[in-house]
C-alpha cells in the first residue's frame, strides 16, 4: 500500500480517538487537536518509516504525547520566567469583532483564493503592489487586476452599489474596469 494512503486510512480510523485521548491528557480540546495534527504531519514527513510500523496508531499516540509534553515544558518555563520578572508577556490585543468586521471577513471568503490573498496582503498587511507581486510570484499588472476585480466583487457582496473611489488616484487606488467579472489574472 502507498504510504500516503496508509496515513490517510489511519487518520480516518483513529484521529478522533487520538484527539479524545489527548484531550484527556491535556485538558484542552484545541491543544489536543494541535498535538494530534502535529503527529500526523510528522507521519507524512516520514511516510516510508510510517509505512513499516506494525502499530501506526500507537506511534502517533507516542508522538502526540511527546509533542504535548514538550509544549507543556515550554509553557511551564515561560510562565516561570514571567513570574520571576525576567520576562514580561506581550499584551494580547484581540481585534474587535464588529458586525462590519464579520461581514468583511465573510465577503473575503467568497473571493477566489488568489484575489483574497492579494487583497489581504495589500490592504491588511499594507504591502505595496510590487511587494504583493513578489510575495505571490506574479506581475504587478496581475496584482492590480486582482485588486480591481476583488474590490468590485467585495462591493457587491457588502451591498454597496459602487466601491468608493479616492479623489486622487495613486498606486493604492486603481479605477474599476468596465464590467469584468472574471478573477483569473
């Protein structure tokens, strides 16, 4: 059997059971999911060795336990450093989840992946068109086209008749093309 297929079959048969076991160990469901996921990632990175195992679920359980232990040790060390005053934890600033924010994220999810990545890198990560092109491995013209099309689509998804246009065109604001709906750039 192909090792990748074996990993897939073991995942289907035992992932939920392993998550339940790790949840009992860690007491944190998200942590349990993470350590089991990490175990499967390691299985995929060493497929040939995984294919030779007589009990792959036991191997995955051991790996997940080791990952959980390692994470626990790091957290314990970190909390000890914080308590000693040698390290100050970063302040956590969760973004406000306003109705507008939720609507925008939902609208972004409706965009094709290349358009969504382009919009996020340009408008959220505040990269220039050239930087976005480099990051995505495409031309600046492709980035500009994706931005124009994505803005038009987002305006429709968000219930705006016409997306806002800035009075002074700059590299960050590209006018909308006439009636183009395709996103393939």
